[in-house]
């Protein structure tokens, strides 16, 4: 935890130093290089960080989707989240509505109901195992269970949050070509908040 907080202050100091450094360079080369320095700054503007990009966002709400692929949340994730003091974490277990419907169509209503009950049971157990670890960090924890679309629901729910923390296997198993599930890839491409993939 101390390492994480000290790295935050390192980045704050780094941002201040970068701003000062940029000002010094600008003054030093103002009359020497003429417009050449301004042209370089203009041409490579996308590679320089703005003041907003150098500052760390304030995290007050976190979305943490989990599903059957989530075995255990690594301790490093808990350490990282401990820096988000007084934040509210919403841990959500999303069951696939498509999977339930497919089972209903192929095996019948009874099999679909049994599948859903087993999913709810394992989801409840997973939520109950994660909650105490987050509460020990002083975070407020809300748990939810949904029946829906794993990617679309996470994208929708993340609009109200400051940070998304998601397992790399979320939504499906990994493939031979990538170590991150296609569902996570889709989610990361469609959210506008910071994401931690573990």
C-alpha cells in the first residue's frame, strides 16, 4: 500500500517537474532556434502530456464485474484499491441471459431453471467471498446480481463509475491467440474510464 501511495506522489512530482522542464526549455530556446522549436512542439503535440493527463483522477466509485471465470482476486488488486479511500465498490455478478435462453430452447424450461439457480448460488458465494476483503480496506461495498448481457451491461454500468476493475477471463475463456477474453477486449474498447485488467 505504501509503495502504491508513494508511486502516486512520484507521478505528481514527475508532473510538476515535467511542467517546469517544459517551461525552462521553452525559455532557453526561444531566441536561439526561432520558430523551429515552436514547429516541433506543434508537430509532436500529441506526444506531450497535458496538465490534465499528468494529474491522477479522483476515484470515488468503482465497478468490479465478476462471473464464473473469476477464481480469486489477486492481493495486488486489493492493494491498488486501498489507495481509493472512501470509494464505493459495486461488485456485480452477471449471468448470461443468452446462455439461459439457449439451455431453455435445447434442454427445456426445467434445465434452464436449474442452470440459473446454480449460477445464482455460485454467484452469491463469489460475492460473499470478495466483499469482506474490500470492507477490510475501508471501502463501501454494494453487491448486485444481474441476468443480462455480460459486455453491454458492464459498459452501461461503467458510465456511472470512475474506475473499472475486471478479470482478464471475464465473460469467456481465453483463446490461443490472446490472453484476454474477447468480452474484456470489447468492454475496454467501449468504456471511457480507467480500467484495471487482472
